[in-house]
C-alpha cells in the first residue's frame, strides 16, 4: 500500500482462477490540489472482477493517479498480460517515455530539477520491471463515457470519501 488506507472489495471469485490476461482501469481524484484525494482500480479477468480503492487526506491528483496504477499492479499474484487503461498522460508518458531519462540523470528532469513523486515512480518502476508482466498502456479520455474508466473514477471518489471520513476522525468502511 502506498500511503493512506487501502480497501479491496472482491466482487466475484478472484484467486481461484489462473490469470493470464487482465484488463485494468485506473483513476485518481483530488478535491483541491493538493487536498483530499482518492484512487480506484478495476481488475477484470475472464469472469472475475476485483475493485480496489483508497484515499489520502493531503495529496495531489498526480499522486493518486500513480497510486491507482501501483496498487493495481501490486495486486497481481503472478505475471500477466495486462492491458492497462488510464486517463493520465502524466503516468502513461512518465512510465513509457520519461522514466529512462530520469533514472539516467539520478531521478532528475532534463532541467536538472528533482522528479516530482519520485518515491511513487520508483515503486511503479520496480513493479513494471520486476513483475514479469507484459503491459499495454492505453490512454482513455476521462469522463467520456468509457465504462471501465467511469467505474475507476467512482472508486477513486469513494477513496476521497474515505479520506474525508478519516480526516474528521471517523472510521471509513467499504461496502460490498
């Protein structure tokens, strides 16, 4: 888990099937930037589904977008062929285009500034390079009616609600 709380909600049988191909939809949300944030992920494989979400009291939207992808990949129990749908060009370009330069420059940008969210980028890099997964990174336009993205967005907003409850001293719970 990356910061904050994480809740996994099993929808149908998950661990009882061999997973080769998996579709993942991720999203992050933030109310204020920085502010209350949440992340959500939907994992689909064959007839199995799994929903993940969580939130943080003080964070940014980019951190929540990264966390959603990290938590989804961390949930995989074995190497998989993954089609990962995300509406964050920051995450997609970061992991597919920019990260090799950042690593070569000691986690600095081309302008010699420290890479923002380097802690999360390092975690994502470890999952991508060490997980044995084949990942097809697919950008989708957010809030455009894509059912998987809309579902991940709904989960991210549940994470915001969870963080809000925690910020008021309440106890956050997840529905089933």
